[in-house]
């Protein structure tokens, strides 16, 4: 049996070779989404300014993984005892959160972090926020991203 007999057929009408990026300014820096919101996953570059902190947050549906590519950063996150601890991110190593795990990224210096996650769905509960922003619901996300 040859391989072509086993290969499924796909309709190329939906194929694209277009690039994608969308920048969103944040009070702590900015995000560049490099995956369209319609995909079943999300990819971003987070640029965090030196000394800036994202909110201390939990997600009810979303899981995230981070990979530090430039600068210095740390994450404050909940351990398996329910206590908040700090981890300085190491260049070239991956870190992941679970649904419901409290976490907050902090820029030690200006830094860039690749974030991949499940889709941008559900609520991000902002337990503490240096910028007094509301929880990020699907409705709030649409307003902030003007979609």
C-alpha cells in the first residue's frame, strides 16, 4: 500500500499563506498576537516593561505556558500548597500554569516572553491589578480589542 492511498484529501480553498500579527498596548507593555483569534490555540509575545507587573490573576478555562526569550522576568504563582511563591524565569526554559492557578508575571528588566495558551475564552479574574482594570470577561475582551 502506498502512502498516498492513506493520506486524507483536504480542500485547499481554506488554506492561507498570509502572515498575522496584531499588537495590543497594555499598561505594563504590550502584546503581539501572532495567531488569529479563530484558531483553537493562542500565541503571543508579551513585552513587559522593567518593574511592571501583570495582574495577579486566575483563569477559569485558560491554560498558559511561557518561554522567556529576552531580558529578565519572574512569575509569582500559587504552589500546590496554595501559597504564592516567586520563580525567576530562565532563558530557554518553559513554565506552565494550570486552570485556576493564581499567577502574575513581572518584568525585572524590559523583557519578552512567548506565551502559548488555550483560546482566549472564559474569565480572567484579576485578584490584584496595579492599573485598576476590571476582570477580563469575553465582553470586556471584545471592548479592549475593539473586535
